[in-house]
C-alpha cells in the first residue's frame, strides 16, 4: 500500500482489536526499519525492539503475572491462579507484540529526556508504518510496563526502560472517528 505521509498521519487510529492471523516476518521487519528512521539528538539511536510472536509472547505474559503477584495483598488457590492466568493472557491480544525499549547512549552529550523522546518518536514511525501497510496497532503502556519486575523479566539493563508495548495485527474493528482540538487553540505565534 502506498500512502502519502499526511494521509497516514491523519488516518492512523488506535486499533485495539485485531485478528490472530500471523503476520509475515518481512512485514514486521519493514515496520522496525521505519522506526529506526526516527530523529535522535547526536544520532544516538537509543531504541531497541523486542519482537514477540507465538509462544514468544509468554515472556510478556509472565511479566504481567509477576507484576500482578507483587501487587496482590493476599490470595491463594483458584482465585490467585485465575488472576495470574488473566494477566498472562494479556500478552496474547495480538499475534505480534513489539516491546520498544529506550536504551540510552553512553555519549556524554546525550540527555536522558531526549533519549526517551527519540525512542517514542521511533514508536510513532512504527505505528504510521503499520497503518500504511494495512495493519492495526495499539500503543499500550501503563504501570506494569514500568514496573521493575517487568524490566527484570526481559533482562533490561539498569538504564534501559520500556517506552511502549505495541500490539500489532490485522484490524478486527472499524477505526473510531478521530477528534482533535483546533491547532489554532494550541498555537502561539510570536512574530516581529
């Protein structure tokens, strides 16, 4: 599918329901390649991708379960197992889950906030590429993604952190109508 960039930006929507149909690895690699063209200050390219398909998603499920278990006050037996099974199932909501990690550069000029921004820009490129190639995607985050146990589950270094869990698949829903505040309400012009 060939799509103009402005059309892709305006047409992209969060797609939370996708089919479980497999996605060709070359197509996922195409999305990752697009992500790597995001800007980064001093060209540090501070991103890393963890692609999970099939039973590879079990690692994410285990991360969700570990985080939930740590947050539970009490619980034993069937109720606990049901809760942990529900947490593990979150990893299987799409045929492909891409963990996007900010892996900051050791360049002394690198500013942490800019490294995070670059990794998040890579996420936007990935989302636009998914849309342009007929795929649906949702950028998931939330407390479990930032929890030290999730980081530990994936063996991330001390300075690394997830910035997104992108669930990707062929859409199984109609995109919702988008609403945006007028750009004039969000813009200040300073002119001479």
